[in-house]
């Protein structure tokens, strides 16, 4: 069963993430990094027996996070293409969806603090696309938890109406620290505006 679910996850990557989509709202692949990541064999798909419980799941995510950082030491500028995807099995999808969601929420702050992103996928995920609110890029055939290194374009995922104001202040502070040397021109302006808006909202709450 675990191998079948891993195969399903890989098929979804090959047939959805690395393809264009008419509802995407921009040109290019759904995930701009995934095609090269797969071609370079930098994506690890790791099965997890969900009957072991949420605490074990979170522990595995932290262990794989440390492994991702270690792998980055040997690939130089290709680190942005490193990704690890946990594919749970052993419980009904609804239960595994809840587990993925809770672990993602619980670990997001510590991942961001270390310059990493942690994301969730599951069937029917309602998360909207950045360029088309009717597009659902996080809707996958089965629940999964993914992690990778942060890139500049992740500013859009760390700010905006979909992120609570206080969390934005925290995330954006670490974003500024991590990308300090690259924050010029439009990126500096975008971050300044996001921080100003979040800070103002928190102060007025």
C-alpha cells in the first residue's frame, strides 16, 4: 500500500505539477521548480505509517527537515530544488488529512525561522492559486506534507489576507533576515509594504 501511494504521488507530480494548466493564471508549469528538481533527482518521497500517530509524524518531519538541510551542503546553488515529500498511509484519507494539517500548522513557524517552507496537500484542498482564486494547486489525489528551502517568491505565501497578521509579522521578519543580501528593487518594496501592512493591522487590533 505504501509503495502504491508513493507511486500515485509521483504520478501527480509528473502529470500536474510540472505541466501548464489553463486555470493557472500565468504561463509556465504549476510548480516552476519541480520539473528541474525531478530531472536532477532532488525530490525524496518518503512513506509514513500514519497509525504511528501525529507525534511520530511531526518527529519524522523534523528529522527529514534536518536531512534536507544536510543535503543542501552538497548541492550548492541547486539547494532551491531540494524537496522532501512525506506520503502517509495506513489510515482513512480524512484522518490523514487532519494529521497533515495539524503537523503543518504546528511546524510552520520553526521551518520558516530556518529558511524552509512546509506545505500541505490533500484531496479537495480549497487553497487558492496566487494568480487565479478559482485554481486549486494544493488539491492532490492523497494527503501529503512537503518541505523545501525558501525562495524569494515565497513572500506571497507568507503575507496577504490568508495569513493572520501577527504570523505575518513573524514570518516576514525572518524572510528579511534570510534574504537580506537579495532584497533590492521591487523585492525590497514588496517586503516593506507587506511588513507595514501587517504591523499596522497588529497595532490597531
